[in-house]
């Protein structure tokens, strides 16, 4: 409907399957930026996150050589994210390749920013996004003000948020 490709495609990345689903059609459109958003949890400076690319190192998980959260002995580290769907200690090898080839950029959004984006999307758009997708929305909200008004951002909403209502209530102190 815009008559042109988006300037950027933004999707959350845990293992990365939903992000690859939306990135794939744009791989050959090199002017379209691909942005994966990982779960920074309580912060990348803490051990309580699930950002395998931003906070991990190359290792092997489930037979794949990729970016993995691991300790100094190479053992898989426990992860944390407000979103159960992003709470994974590795990332698919396609994302490792996109990162290493610099075709995609990977950023991280913490729990608080994701919860804020979840609430804003509910209030302003009437859409209850999955907490996974709220990470992508949070980054889009940070990126958008730095772009021209003509810029087009395509944000992947990969799931429904009704499954996350108990988690949101717990984190925000709402009694159900």
C-alpha cells in the first residue's frame, strides 16, 4: 500500500524463527535494514538476559554452531526474559550468519521497555501484542523519532498477548 519497500524490518529474536520468516523475503533487498531485537532482560551487564548475539559467544547448541549464552567452561547459561518466548540461550544459525555478514543488525531491549511498549500498544492501538513482539515494538519506538517522517518501519507482531496477561500483571503489580 506504500508503493515501496520498507526502510527497516524489525522482529524479536529468541531462537529466531519468526524473525527469519519476515526477514527472508527482504534478504535480497539490500537497502532494507533487517533489525533483530533480543531480550536484554534485567540488562546486558547482568547474567539475567537472553541476548545470545549481543551477550553471548560462538558455541554449539543442539548441534548448531551459533551464538550461545555460556559460561567460561562452555556450559549453557541460564537465561531470563519477561517473555518466555525469548528466554532461550542460543540463536538460530541463520541469525549468526546475518550478524556476521552484517546483513542484519541485532539490538537488545530490556524487560521494562518491553512491558512499556506492551501497555502502549494496548492503549493506543487496541492491539495486545505478545511480550516477544513488544520487544520489537519498543525498539521501533526508539528508532522512529530518529528517522524522517517518510520512513517506513515494518514491525513483526508474531503472537497474541492474551497468553501473557498473568506475566504482565505480575510484573506491573496488578491483581487479577
